């Protein structure tokens, strides 16, 4: 494209140059046949009896049907319907295993040793490293319990699963 010679401050001239380059390449040109929608052949309307009421005119829209605009704006509010969604009961929580209790025990002991080591007769110089060590062990055990890989019985060649 040859639109690189225009001043970057003149946006309108740059846009016109880009459009001219695209039109020179043939982008955006249409045949007259493709622009006009083809009308299906219409069947002749059967004659109506003299006392028949003509069908009501539907509001023509570009989508070819749907709800008329007045019904959408002035009609009933769809938010006031009487049918409310009632979610199902959630499944029960799984029972924690023995490993979860061990992690919780190390975590609580670590917090206790950091906050109040004097209650069990330890000095702060002894309780702080033991508390930090207990918290680190709890974190390590917690991270080791995280499941790696696909679930049991899953075929790893199936790709991503939701």
C-alpha cells in the first residue's frame, strides 16, 4: 500500500489514502446482482369473500418478523413474571481426610507457638523457630495434597475437559 507518504497528523488524508489503495486493489467492489436481494416468486393471492376481514398488518422489520416495537416498549415487564428460579440444593461437602486434620494440627500448633509460647513454658527464642517450622510443614503438606494430572479413570488423550 502506498499510504505511507501521508502526514500522520492528517488523519482524514491518511484514511482517504488507505481507502483509495483498497479500492485500487478491488476491495469493497460489489456486483449489482449481489446487492439486490432476490425476491422469491410470489404465489397469487386467492380472492377473499366479500364479508371477510383482512388480516391485521404486522409491523415489518428488517429481521423479517418478531415482536412489534410497541409491544416491546409498552407491553408487560418480563421481569415481573411469577415463575422464579429456585436453585437446587448444593451437594454435601466431602468429609475431610486424615491428612487434612494433620495439616490443620500443624497450622494451629504453629500459630500457637508464634503467638503465645509462654503458655506452655517455652521462651520466645525457642517458640518462634518452632512455630515457623510448624507453619512451613503445614504449608508443605497442604501443597503435597494438591492433586496433579487428570482425574482417576480419565483418558489423557481426550484433551481438555470441563
